C-alpha cells in the first residue's frame, strides 16, 4: 500500500483541479505546504518541445475575458494564447422573428469579448505548469473510492494508484472530479437537479468563408445553436436538441447533417462545408446542496453544472478556483499574525468563501436558466416581445454593455 500525507488533496486533475493546484502556488511556497493532485487519466504527452497541432475534432471551451485575466495572473496566458481564437463579435438572434443584437469588442474597449481554446491544449498548458509547481505531488493514474473524516483535523482518502492500494491523509480535500466518481453520493451530498429534457450536440464545422472572429447565438423553440470561432474557417458548433433528437441528428450522414444545420441556422455565417466527429450529452442544471464542510470543498462541475447556452460554466468554476486560493491565503496570513496554526480545512474559512461565491453562482446560473426559459417558448406573442428586446439591446449602449459584461465574465 502506498501511504502519503499532504495539506491539500485535489481529487481530479482536469481543467479545474489543475488550475487550482497552480493557483495555490503562492500559498504553498510561502508556508511550505504540500499539495497532492490525484488524476485518473493524466495527459499522455506534456513535453513543451513537441510540436502541437489542433485536431479538427478537438473539443473546445469558451474562456471569458475575465478568465484570460486570471490565467495572466497565473503566468499561463503567454503559453495558452498560441492556440486560442478570439471572439471579437457576438451576434444574437431568434429564429422566425425580426430583431437581433450585436456585441463588439471595440465598443467594450477590450481585445476580445472572449476566446475559444481546444481542451487538449488548455490541459497541456496546465500540466506543463504543474511540472514546475513546488511541493506538489501528482498521483496518476489514480482514483479515490472513499473519503473518511476520523477526526476534525484530517481526512483519510482510500483508493489506488498505479494499481496499488492508496491511503492518503490530508487536512483539506477538494473534490473536482466532475461529480462522476460517486464520491458526493458516498459523502451524502445531494444535488438540486433540473432536467431540461434536451441534449447538446457538439461538433466542429468548416464554413465556406472565414469567420473573422464572429460568434453566433441563434435561439429557436427547439433549442439554441451556437457557433464559436476556431482556426481559419472552422467553428465549434453547440446545438441544443429536444429529447432524443440529438442522437438521431448525430447519426445522420455528413451531407444530411450539414443540410440540417444549414436549414436551422441559415446563411449568415456562410455555407456549412464539413463536419467532424459528433458528441452528445444530456443537459441538466445541477447544483450541489453542500459545497463545503469541515476539511472538504466541492468545486467545478461537481458543484454546479450549467446549460451551455451562455458558455459560462467553466468561467464560473475558474473564478471559484481563484477566490478559494485567495481565501486560504488570507486565512493563513491572519493565522500567522495571530500566532495561530493555519488549517486549510477550517470550517469558518470555507463557509466564508462559500458565502462570497453564492452571488456569482446565483447570477450566472439564473442568467443561463432564464435564457432557456425565455427563448424555449414558441408562443407568437412572446416571440415578438423577445424580438423587441433584442432590438432594444442593439439600440441601447448601457444594455449592450450589461450583456457584454455577462459574456466577458465581469
């Protein structure tokens, strides 16, 4: 059996868990703390000197302007921007009704409203950063199957690493595994769930002309369709479909699928010429009823999972990552000044952090859910009200700024 001890154990070395490990570095270096990152599927290749080219089928994430600022603070943006694609304009429309809204980066006085990055590249940059992280042990491939709290000061994790039994003691455990491991259920943490009875169909498409940094959000009664800019004439498609329609559409031939999305979206972005591998997943709004306990934090998709309509799920999680690192750092400073021992799993510290996060979570989750409730309705009268609203947004600069700030994660 492998036995380890650390101050902070992060379960899940994906985008959120790896970002947290890096955000904790100032605290770790200042106090000489130990961090363990536990990941079941580590990247197979992270050497910085190997030439990297994005695959046409690579899945992507939308990064807000605010997330860019965070990764700049972590010293990662210079590496990330080699393969990020700026969103400089956003066009919002409602199929079947007049009226639209256009958001522009120049009006907001920023380089871009947001960015699109292949998940593989983002993960690669994060894991390259982890190779340089001080006092951070990576346990991979590894998984945690059980968490116990034998006393108020420590948690004991059980599982396996490299096929051997694992026991790990930590003063703070962060569950950032996407909620797929069953650890929340084992801990008795319930979820608030709203099933949209929809699925997201994701694929990359190639257009007949360059996108010039435009992103599109087109709402329809049967679900919104988003197009996000990638390299050259490629764009990332996120299409919300009712019931089992996503699976049926994913099974279409390439030519049939291209024709289907052309009919749904129209010709504003050009003609759809090529489609890559298609992925589908059910859409639900999920929020953990408990996100902190003594010696425990639940983060990322394990804490809150959103409809992708506004593209803010990952950005919300990253703001939580940075704020947790800052809260722990502030608590450590207070403990040192008071001549006390700093404990990263202190319940008062974690509850204070959670109270600070509730407003942001409520706002983003409510905004995403509200968009679906507003646009997933084909009543003609409501459609005309929406059209008037989009026209009003396009005419009123303060209203556009409000919407742009939502898109930029500010």
